[in-house]
C-alpha cells in the first residue's frame, strides 16, 4: 500500500511509513479503514502544503490530526474544523448518532468521505507536476541505491 502511494505521489517512502506508523498508534482505526486513512493523510497534507509534496514532518503531523479524528470522531470533528475541514450540522449529527449506537466505523467513514471531498486527489495531482515527477524519479533512484547497497552487503556476507 505504501509503495503504490509513493509511486503515485512522489511523497518519500519514509514519510508514508512514518504516517502509517503514527496511524497504527490509534487503536480505533481498523484494517478496513486504514488504507483510506493513509490516503486521506497524504491528500490533506499535500493540500495544506499548497499542493506541493509535503515533508515527512507535515505528513506525520497530518497523520496525528486524522488519527485523532478517527480515534474519537465526536471530538475529532472539532479538531478538524480548527484546521479548515468543514462538516455540516447534518454530518455532525450523523456522527453523533453513529457513535451513540457504537458504529465507530460508520462515523469514521463519514469523516473520511468528507476528507476525500475536500482534499481527495491532491497528493496524486502533486505527483503529476514537474516537481512531483522529479520527486518520483529521485525516490526511484534512492530505492535503487538502497537496493544496490543491500545487495552489496549481502554479497560481502556470502563471501565471508
């Protein structure tokens, strides 16, 4: 999942890994919600970075914001509004009702849908810019160098 996000967006693989690691600390984010949460983090961080590929720090900070919103959807709505995410009164009421009936995944899905509406596609669009294409190329070169270094290390171990 992380590799496909990296190849589509140009966001550094270490940044994606850091975001995913941060999201994993929020225990209410289930395996079915996790991929959409990761994508939401990438899109939101990119949009908040004026459409440019965000830094690892920005990705991590956004992962915390999204993670908190998904961990506790009622409080999360308020936190997201502070950074400009607009949910309607109807959406807030739906989230409240879902949480009262213990439908956490339904409330999370509603939040993720709003994040998709507001920020969806931002990360991939950034990857299609000149800067994004350069970042993707640099990431591929870094991956190749890392792989080459790992393979050289393995060769040395096999010789000994």
